[in-house]
């Protein structure tokens, strides 16, 4: 079963690169700080980054003391950029999909995945394979698009009043799990919607111990200065979960 | 700290009684089956029901073999009805708030709470006290109004198209936790909104092990016959969690 490799689409790749270069993007202001707040002390740790993209996080894990970092990404273009721009001693990049880790060898203290698992159809299989790749007591830390975002059946996200201020989020399809094809930089980007309860139950069934869940938004200080961020009072963009490998 | 006792309001009580007598209510079609699907074999078990209301569930736990059942409710009127209509051997009702269980004596195999904890301001304290009341390896099973319901900042729940069909749920205030005053049967019913992540983190911090989470909706067969239920495709009404007492 192959998940979509949209990041190797020329138009998508260029759009994405531009987006990620914006220092005020939700990625920079919300996603990265939340991800690193869940991370352990990296000193001497082995780390696997699933969907490593341009490799900025891999480089940072190494800088923070990780003994060995492996970054995987389905996109050849991404891995090319990572290898050129974010190489660091003890960091290796592999062009490989995370949807079949069964053939992947190795054991890691920490597995991390930033904003990638919502592209994976078989979440249960992914979790089973991550569990196998973790050392005893190892950590799996991931972020994904929030289920309230993956849910939508249309691209009509927000409702506004007569002055153009956002009044609420147009939530549709939350209880209808499965594939979504959306327009994001290009048409037909494929994602998979799972409810909060499905996500938690899959983690529990795969014997992970839930340590912490986050649904971060920009802090009220930033939001008060930038009214376009007030929408986050209605809906967060990201879901984060930190898990520990439990034994049988 | 006292939580609101709205169920002893005359107008609320009569409205609520009528609502619960409807055999096609979401309580009957969705909430009860989901709650019982999470329950263990009651044979020989001791059970505490927090916010037992009219006591139908207490009676059912006893009928299913529970050795002893205690039902607590903050509402004197509710406990009067329970004592008159749903008494059963080994079932006892107490008119008492669940917001201070620290003085309550006893140990139980199972603690259950149906649609009540969203009225409790200090969820952390409640969970601490429930943990103390459970036998080793005991279960806490609860349902509550779904966080997508408790979130709302207005009574404007649904958007409709020109034909009156629901197009989406008007989600507001999900990230803004705290008190909500709503109109439900009467004005100023006080509830507390907590996000999904807050709920999970409080449970984890109080050393509960999460076994299962449910966000049930009516089955597609029922929904296809009754178009007013199609709204549940956009948003579930209830959240259920089954927890096991973990050790220190």
C-alpha cells in the first residue's frame, strides 16, 4: 500500500518551500516550540525522524547532543535539500516512505514525527512498526494536523460577521473517518481523517503509554497583536502526543 | 467549592424528566448502549454511580449481578425519584455532591458516571478522589458532553443550507477553557469546558491508565431513516472514557 508522495510534485514543493520560509508561520510559532517542549534530553540518544522533510529538526536533535539521527522522507526532493542544507555530524537521511517500516533495521531511543502521520492510511500498522523500532522505555513523539482540521468535507473553513471577523469554525464530517482530498498548494492532496478516539484507541491497542497530549495555539500575547490569529481561540491547528513504549 | 445544583430547579427538573422519558432521545439511542458496552461483568462487584439521577443505571447494575451499588446525586429531587422508582436489593441512594468525595468512605470495584462531570469545576480533584475510592485494578468509566459541545460560546449550534439541511457545526471557543452559562431547559445552566488534551492529561497525571475512548453517534441505519440525526456525521454529542486504576 503506497501513500501519496505529493512533496515531489514540482508546484507543491515550491509552494511548500515558500510557506516554510515564513518566520511567522504557524509551524514556527506554534508547532516547533510545542514539539521541542515534549522532547527529552537528547544527549547520547539515537533518534529516528519520520517524514523529516528539509531536515531542520534532525539537525537540531544532533546539535542538542543526539548520538545518531536518521531522517526518513518519502520525497526525493526533500531529502536532496536536507542532504545539501542540513547535514551535520551523525545525521543520515534516507529517501524512504514511513508506510513500510517492516524492512527497516535498527533500534532507537526516540522516534519523532512532525506533521506527517495524517498522510498515512494505515495508522495501526505504522504504530506497530514504530513500537518494534523503539528501545525498551523509548519515546514516540508526534504532531499531526488536528482532527478538527482533517475532518472537513469542504474547503470552507471559517464563518465571518459583516465586518469580516471570524465568528466560528465550520466543522463538518468529524465522525466520518477516511480519505480527504483537499486543495493545499495544489489539488488532490490526500490526507486521512481519524477522530480523537480512534487515534487514542490505536495507540492504546499498540501498547503505547500516553504521557502527554497537546493542542497548542499561539499565546494570547501574540494573538492580541495579530487579529488574524484570533481564529485559534475557536480551533487549534495541531495535535501532539508523547508516548512511551509499554511492555507486553 | 460548590458546583451548581440545577436539577433541583423546579422548571429544569420537569423539563429534564420529560426529555429523559423520550425513548428516541440521544440518551437512549447512543449514550446508554455506549456506556454499557464499556462496562465489565458486574457479577459480585461493588459499584459507585456519581450523578446517578433517577437511578435507572444503578438498578441495571444490580440486576446484572452487582453485589452492592451506591448512587450519589447532588439533587434531592432526583434522589427522591430514584428511591421511589428504582430501588432494588443492594442499591442505596445518597443525596450528596460528587464535588467533595474526600469525606466519603468505601472502596469500589467500579466507579461510573453518566453525563455529569462537565458540571464539575475541579476535574483534577474529582479524579484524585475517584482514584482513592477504587480498589486496586478498579475501573472508572464515564461519559460527558463532548468537548465540541461544551466549547460553544453561543447557542447557535448549526448552519443550514437554503433547504434547511444542516451543512456544518458552528464550532466556537474550543481552545478557551472554563465556565459556560447556557440555556438548556432553563437559563444559566453552568458547565465547564475542557479540551480533549486537558481531559487526557488530567487522567494521566492522576495515574489512570486509559483503556478505551468512544465518541459514538447513532448507527448509519438509524440515521438513514431519520434525517435529523445526520448532524451527528459532523459532531458527536458524547465522549466516553474507560480507565483503570494504575499504581504509583
